[in-house]
């Protein structure tokens, strides 16, 4: 019998193992920063090119490595942080597996220079795809400098799998923020393509939060502090009114390590119960200190999950101390975000109900009767006036473009009804259609934006009083990158260090909502959108349609429902929203008949 089992060469084994540790540029950033922190660095500089795809460089002033350690640190299972199994139960460092450098060097071009204090020369080593290229002495400062170039150069499938620079940079920034928060005493400088994203002086936890998230953060913070036998808690929560619909700023650290714990996240959320709407998420920055022997961080290679010995007690203490802080700082339960917006019947609605279109069923109504059509047209025009007060489109010639002749003949445009503030139900010749209002409006806006971008210009209006909005440096960077496209949409703004000044806006954006619209835009660019769009104009049209569409949960007047129905069926594509989800479903009368059998 022939033997068929091979022992893989070490560089192949390393490449396979690398898949676990190095998923994308941000994983490299995390590992390198953690190594520098473990080496007791007090100052760290990070340089990134092309969101880490071309270069990731970390320079630290830590303790450095000896000549021998420089030459073995890229081998697998080489670590200075543990030496036997017992140590696994008392981990004080970030790393301990001895895998990161081996994995990183297996899939990139790495160069490392390191010097210990009291030693004259530094040692330098270069490794390409796991193979040693050079190893010699050089002149350098105390500390370690490591450059990782051309990540995944030898695994094209991996490289192609990487997302756009915007998305990869966002991942890197997320990792950076976690580490910068965990170590406020350490000074960080972070450059992306030579522009400075962060310059964080050595400080305390509160100042670090403010430096990362902007000076306005200060007034939002409420301290949390608790010392018990099994656990110390220290940190801040945001006052409930600053909660967000998105899960933005939720940071939990255990022994200065960022962790994800749905269970403990629930503990914090539940402390806010009754203070914030269930759709909103509280923001928090909480540091938990426990005995290293009472936790197990060895369950996940990238180590954001953690097991606690006494999870239930930790849950209870965490919840109680957050509640206590909320109480102590006199935060009373007055907030109900959705209330004004949608739970109440809009004042206008009550007032106008009798005069609004289609509430009384008009049995003589015939959509193809010319007289009736023009009548409807007038109604729609007066409706348009109302639309001026809504967040969404209201350009004057919009409605003239309705092509009534081309409406699907089975779509009746009289008396629709709204269900659950989400669905618009309308009668058709052959049954019913049920439209998802948010998705339908996304489709409508998306097509308009695309046409405006490719065929005509969007109307822009100059603001008499310029508006200033504060943003973090990272958000400013995103705005800077996409400024040209925003300009094409009629948005004109000047960029400052931590703010923008808006000069002109597209006529369909309401000025009161400007700050919210912008934050949503930036959030969507950063997080939400798949980045396989055809082109920038396609991508931005998607983002804009998503941001500016009316949302599910909003009460719509009959006229507004009609607007959605009419505009949707005037679209080129009616069935799906820009994100490939159904905009409406049909129920045939024949199916309804069957249900009664
Ligand atoms: P781990 O961090 O799990 O020990 P790594 O592969 O990340 O494994 O690093 C291997 C070893 O190289 C570390 O244990 C440490 O001794 C050394 N090392 C890595 N980076 C640095 C650095 N920036 N400064 C000093 N020593 C370092
Ligand atoms: Mg490490």
C-alpha cells in the first residue's frame, strides 16, 4: 500500500494558519498594536497606505527585542508571554499564542527592526511569504518598527476578497479605537495616506473618549464606578437622550481587552429600560477589572470573546451600577423618541382629513376618465405643496413627469390604506397590492438620483445662513473623499478640522434635518452598503435613497400614500428596491377566494 499522507512544509502550514489570525488589514493592525502595548510602549505611530492593502507600519518605543529574538519571533509558537500551560490561566498580556507574526509574515512582505536599550545596534529582518530574505544589524532607536507590505500578495483569492478602501479603513479604525480606548495613557499617532487621522496625547479615560469622539462628547458622559470583591467597574455611559438607533458606541473592556459579550451588553441595555425607546441603543464605555484567573480568553483566535467564571454575578453588578449612575445623575424617564414623530396623529392630518383626497370612496371614479385624471392631477399638485414640508423629494416638475398612460392598468390609484405604518394596501383589478413604503420610496429616490446624476443636474439652493456641523476627524475624512460626488448632488460644503460649513443643499433636503441627514449619510457610507455597486454614482444614489427615504413607522396621509404608489409604478424597475428586496407583493382575488373555501 502506498502512503498518501504528506507532512506540509512549514510555510504552507503557516499560510493555512494565517487564515485564522489574518482576515483583513485590520487584523494585522490589531496584532501589531497589541504587540507594541505588550512591549510596554508609551508612544505608538501607525502609518497606513491604501487602507492597509499596500502598507501597514507600526513604530513603537517599547522594550525591543534581542538579536536572537528578532530571528525567531516569526516562527510559529514563539512567544515571550507564556512558558507553560499553567500560565494560560493567568494571562496579563494581549498576545500569548505566538502565532501573529508567523501568520502575518506567511502572507505578506514583512520587515522588522528592533533595538533594546543599552545595546548599540538594532537588528533587522526581512521575510517574504514566510521565507527569510535578510537578517542584519542597523542603526535605529530603542523600540520596534515593523512594516507589513502587500498583504495577501501570495493568496490572490484573499486579496480580491478585500472590500473597498473605505470599508477596510473603517475596520482598521474600529480596531484602533478599541485599543486606544483600552490604553489612554499611551500616546497614539495615526496617519492614513500621509494625512493625520488621530493624534491622541497620553491622557485619562475620559479625555481619551473625548479626543476620539469629539469635544461635544463631554456633556453626554455620565460616570459609572463600582468596586466589589469579584469585579471593579470604571467608565462612562451616555445620557439616555444621546442613545442611537445604530449600535454605535458600545465598548466593553475586560482587563483592558475589548470584548464582545451579548450577555453583558444585555445587562447594560436593561439598566436603561424605560429610559429609552426600545429601538435605540445606549452608548457606553465600560472597563471591567476581574482576576485574570477567573476568565478564559482562550476560546477564540481573535480573542474578542471571553468566558467568565461567575457570569451571573457580573451581569447583576454591571446592571446595578449602571442603574445607580443613571439614578444618581438624576436622569428621569421622560424620553420617548418616536412619540412626536409618528405615534401621534399628525396635527395636519386631523385638520385636513376632510379635504384630503380619496378618503370618501368615490364609486364613480374611473382612472381613465380624462376629466378625473386632470382632477387628480390638481390634487396631486396641491399635495406637492405639502410635500415641501416633508423630508423627501418635492421638486416642482416631479409630478409633471408622471406618465399616467403607462401605469400598469390594474393599479387603481384611489383610496389606499396604510397598515402598521409600514404597508400601503391598494385595490387592483385582479386583487390587492401591498407595498412596503420605505423600500418603495428608496426605489423612487434611487431612480431620480441616478437620472439626475447622469442626465441632468439636481437643483441646489444656496443657504442664506450657512450651517456648521461638528464631525469627528474620521467622518471629515470620509466627507472629503466623497466631496465631488456630494457636489454633484447639489451639496456644497467647506471642510474644517472637526466641522463642516454647509453653503448649499439640494432642494429636497430639509434644513432642520441637515445634521441628522449628514450623520446618516456618513454612517451608511461607513457601514451599511455593500460595495459591489457599479459606479460611484450608483453607490451614492443608493446611499442617498436609503438615507432620505421615508421610513417604515411613519404615518402617511392618503396623499402621501398615493404619491408612493404613483411614483413607484412610474419607475423603470418597480418590483425591487435598490437593495434587491421586494417593494410590493400581490394577492390575487382568486387566492382570496380559495381562502374562503
Ligand atoms: P504573541 O504576541 O502571541 O506572543 P506574536 O507572534 O505576536 O506572538 O509575537 C511573538 C513575539 O515577538 C512576542 O511574544 C514578543 O516577544 C515579540 N514581539 C513582537 N512584537 C514586538 C514588539 N513590537 N516589541 C517587542 N517584542 C515584540
Ligand atoms: Mg502578538
